[in-house]
C-alpha cells in the first residue's frame, strides 16, 4: 500500500511539474506578428539575431518574443526590413518573402533559410562574425564575406560570384553551380581571382 501511495505521489508531482513548466514556457515565448511588412526586397540584420527566411506568396515577419520590451528594433521602410538587437538573449525572427534580392548581416547575426530559398538574382553580404546557412535555388547569386564571417551554401545556382577574406569561412561542398568566379582578398589588400567552371 505504501508503494502504491508513493508511486501515485511521484506521478502527480511529475504531472504538475510538467504542466507548470509548459505554462511558463508559453508565457515566456511571445510571438509578435508584423502585419504591415510588405514587398521586402532587402533584409539587413545587426546584433544578436537569429533570422529564418522562407519563400512565400505574401511577405510577413514574426518575432519570437516581446521585442518591444527589449533593446530591439524591427523596421520596414521602402522595401528594406531592418532588424537590430543587442540583447544578451538571441532575438529569433522568421521572415517570409516573395521577392528577396539582398541580405546583409553584421556583428554575430545568423541568417538561415527555412527550406529552399528561391530567387532570380540575390546578393548576400556578411560582415564581422555573421553566419549564413542558405539553401539556394537562384539563377544568379553574389556572396561577399568579410571579417570572420561564415557561409554554408547549398542548392543550385547558374551564375555566381564569391568574394571573401582569408579570415572568412566558406563551405560550398553542397552547392552546384554552372559558372562561378571566386575572388579571395589576402593580406594588404591584394586580391586574387579564380574562375571556376563549377564548384
């Protein structure tokens, strides 16, 4: 009888503990839908951001916490979506786009495609210690890495150019390209060109 009562008490405390932590998680993770975001052609991220980008029919943005109460800014102006956060906690944002043409990331921002990112022509610029993990399906793509930025590129492109510093990290092992030009910036501003038929 004691064993049954002890087992029942443990089971009840476990259930109450799980429900309390689930309740706390749902209150802590706020989602802010930005409904006035339209016609995004460029995304610019700065600071401690984790940005997910996916293709869609309608442009929209979701911020996954109470960014108004934090040191964060999300602004849409003339087709440019600017996202900035210097909070200690990473600001997670999911943006759906229909015609994205440029991505610029600074500081330690991370930009990741959610599914395949389709574009006719896209320009990706990474600065400082920014990271990009993109699965591309594009006719033309230009990628520029400066500082200690990192890029993992996969998918398919027809035409492309890649410019990167020696201090940057570039992984194109899963990227198929018909024609790509690589430009490597070395010490003292020396620039080396390398024309490749394929990666």
